[in-house]
C-alpha cells in the first residue's frame, strides 16, 4: 500500500546518503581507533579525568556491549562506553568518550535543546505508530472526506519525527564542540594530528544526524505527496 515507484524516488537518495554516511563513520572510526593517543588514556580514563578536572560529580561510567553503542543516559546519570572505547587508548576512543561526556555536561547545565529533544521522545514514539495507523485507515477510506482527514492526521504525526531529527542537530553539534574544547584544554589531545583525528571522528558522527534529518524530511514529503494525491483523485 505504501511501496511504489514514487516511494523510491523520494527515499532512494536518503538510503544512499545513509549508506555513505555509515561507511564514512566506520571508516573514520577504524582509522583513528588504530592511532594511539599520546596521553595513553583509554576512553574511560579520559572521561574520568575530564570529570575530575571539570568538577563533575554523580556521573558513573559503565561498559556496554556492542560496537559504537556509546551513549549518555540522563535518567541514571550514567556514561555507557562500548568496550572498544572504554578500554582502548586511541584518538577515536577519547573523542567518543568526550562527546558523550558533553551530553552529561548539557544535562548538568539543563541545556535547553537537550530538554526540548527529550520532551519530544514520547510524542515521537507514539506518533510514529499512530502515523502509520491513521494513514492506512485514511487510504482505506480515501473516498470520503473523513478518510482524507484521518490520513492528514497521520502525516501530522509523522512530522514529529522530522522535528525530532531537527532538534537533535544542535544537541549533537554542541556535545562535539564541548568534547573538542575539553580534550584540548585538558591536554589529553596534544598534537595537530590528534586534533585532526578528533575532528574527523566527531564530524563523521555528526553527519549521521544530518542524514537522519534528510531521511525524515524526505519520508514526510512522500506522505504529503501520497495523501495530497487522495484529494486530487477525488476531485
């Protein structure tokens, strides 16, 4: 019901962008995970030093399974680092650990973009499911004004995903900016080569959020096209 040539026209560019971005992230991580940080600190040790020098208290560090699964959970104030980041003294490891610690700093400072994005999570989670349901019902009842109205309501719910993707950008960009500053000021990163590596790893990661926004917008545009066509066909 949703799959068509029109869908491919809208979404193939997004799929290509996501694939290229994923390749770039993995390539950047693999390259700089083999370059040892001159400080000889692992990701976990770097995060611990940054917390100590920054006077951050109450944030815990735990290991988590998987690769590039690193994240900060504001609910329990815990920095989760994958084994490849927590236990390895590489440029990529300290960059990723510092980025996640940037989110912890945002949380401690009650950073508004982070609060706004967090507030969107329940709405987006519920809205994505309701969006599918309402659009399907609308398509089944497409011969009626009620069906078209329900379908547009589904599109509105899907718009929440694009808003969430947009709200994510300033949060992630700010966390990366904080990470770069902390690593330079603390002396964990000491050479131009290491700085270049940190920039490469964090900029590559940021591109994934840009790609996610493009994907969400293109998907939304497809549903606008789909539902908009219902009214035209009725006319």
